C-alpha cells in the first residue's frame, strides 16, 4: 500500500483475536505501527499518548465499557480517527446503532480475512462501510440515546470510568478504592456526570446510560406466536 505507514489501534480483550487482527493488517500494511489495548483505560491511554491514530478497531464488548459507551466516547473525543466496530453480534439493528453512534464501519469477528482487509482499506481511504445487513434494520439509535451518546462523549476519561462503574452498581467508596482516589473526588466526578447527563441522581444516571446498552432484538425476546 502506498502512502505513509498507518498507525492502528486494535482494542479487544482477547489476545488471540488481537493477534489474528495484527496478522490480517500486517499482510496489507506491513509497515503499519500497531498498538493493542485490552480494556477501556488502555484505549484511552493509547489515544492520548500515541499521537495521531489513523484507525481504531474496537470490540463491542470491551471491559470498562457499557454497551456502545466506548464507541460514543472514542468517536466524540477523537472525531478525526475513524472507528471500525468489531463484534460477533452482527444483528442488523446492532450494526445500525453502531453506525448511528459514529462508527465508520462494522466487521463480524467471523468475517473472511479478505473482507476484513478490504473494509479496513476502504475506511482508511475515507469511506463509511455499511454491511448489506444494515438495510434490514427496522430501528437504530433513537433521539434519547443519541443525546446520551453526546453526553458520554463530553466526559473526561476519569469521568467515563466512574460512570461505567456506576452502571455496574458500585458505590462511591468502592469506585474510589478501584481508582485509588478519595471518595470526595468521586463525589465531584458524580456531580459533573449528573450535570452532563442532565440528571439529578444515581438512579437517573444509570437509566440514562442504559440507553447505550445492548438490547436483544425484539424477535429474540418476543413470545412465539400461538
């Protein structure tokens, strides 16, 4: 491939899949500089410290994230860097929502190597790559979840981690322990999180953030016809 070497971040918590992606990318971009991240703090650190990243391959189920929250954070804070969402969940509505939240493409973890390579190349060239299945989606992201996505994008990296732990049900003192800060610091973060989400309580914040959660398609949860 012509042009300067690409800098690509592979964000997935499974080492074997990261290794497979590295081989897939290396076959097309042998000079590419590849970074790896196994959780959201590592993703945030890499994006902040590694200079210009040309592409992020982001697993939908990253530790430290909630549903599409990681996608919302990355696309909101690094708008010049395209993101390809990668997942084994390839339902049309999942793909539609990923694109609505700012993904430049979507790849199935079971996609052929050639398709992965062509999708990566097209996104790096500036295209938005939508799989054919997205046309089957009956719904995507609603207005409320898009507002929440914008709010999540406005969070600082530390506020994002606090919000993610809040959704997991951790108390302020537990979050403070996990992040090695004072409980007063967590309370200050909570105040800012509430303000950005437009809510006034922990319960309201969790409900708001759940707008970015992964939901099973209706046909998978509806009772079978009689």
